[in-house]
C-alpha cells in the first residue's frame, strides 16, 4: 500500500467506549478491557499503511482521580494487550484538562479537550499525517466534531447515547453498530477489506434524511446516560 504510506494517514481512535468498554474514570490497567474482536480490523488497517493513534479526554487527571503515572500504566497495558495480537499503537494523546477540575494547572479551558481538535492537530504534526486521508472513530458526537474539525472522515460507534446531530459539524460520515463494524466500514471504503453491506446504518430515532442538514434544536434527548470523561 505505497499510496497510503506516502500519505501517512491515520485511524484516530477514542479510548473509552471505542477501544475499551466504558467505565467510570478507570484508574488501574486491568480496568481497561478491550472490546473483543477489534484486533483483526485494526491489524488489517495497519497492514494497509494506516497509523493507529489513540485520542482521549482524561479529565480524571484535572479532577484528581488518578495521576499521570496511573495513566501511563494504563496506556502501557493497553498497548501491550494490542501488541499481543500484533497491533502497534503509533501514539496516544490525552487531554488532562477540565474547567471544573481541582488540580492546579489542569483546571482550565484548553484547545485539546474534544470536541476541540487540538490533540489530532498535534498528532498530525508529530507524525506527519495527512488529515484528509485519515479517519476518526469515536462513540460520542464530541469525537465526531473533533474529527470533522480536523478535516478527517468520521465514524460514530453507536452505543445508544447520542441523539441526532444538531448541526453538520457534529454529523458523522458513517455510523457503526460497534467498533468492529466501524473498522470494517473504513476498510471497505478504503478498498483494503471486503465490501461492507451495512454502511448506511443509523441509530434509532435519527432521521437519515437530516444527516447533513439536521434540525437546529438537537432532536430528541439522549436515550441513555453517557459517561463523561
Ligand atoms: Mg468515548
Ligand atoms: Zn486539554
């Protein structure tokens, strides 16, 4: 896949709810549990030349719920777990900030907390990535907005938390039933995997026709509590 290697495209991946099961402010390595069956899709895209970059809001740092060392241990564990299946993570970017935090220096507004695209832009500089050739996969519309703002194509993994996007900036290019499905969609669109018949999936309650011209009122409320990180 010389073409992709020249472009240095990436698959940006949210962490909680996208790579691993959602949990409330995990602070220990064993609390990060990878979704089953995602290694194959990640490996296929890596083989095709995509870099794999994790982009995660970790306001638990600003809130004083865990430390940088804790996070380092968690992310080493995550990388190790994926490496067991031959999947190499090229970078992990986290935002430690939150305006409501308690830790001095971290309790701030920043340009990296998603939906801002700061982490993606930094990764693009660090790794020489072409963002228009890259993808962002996440489980909430803040992920989608960050990916869109950075000029990536976006896939929302539907965990049932998100109502129809209130404006085009938060509209994903695709919605997947699970992360495995998101990776299959990307591989199919990129022509590096089998054709994926289920590319037009939309969550219940979303109006397909309103994808790119969604109603301004935000549509119906979320169907389930999301876990804010
Ligand atoms: Mg998430
Ligand atoms: Zn930040």
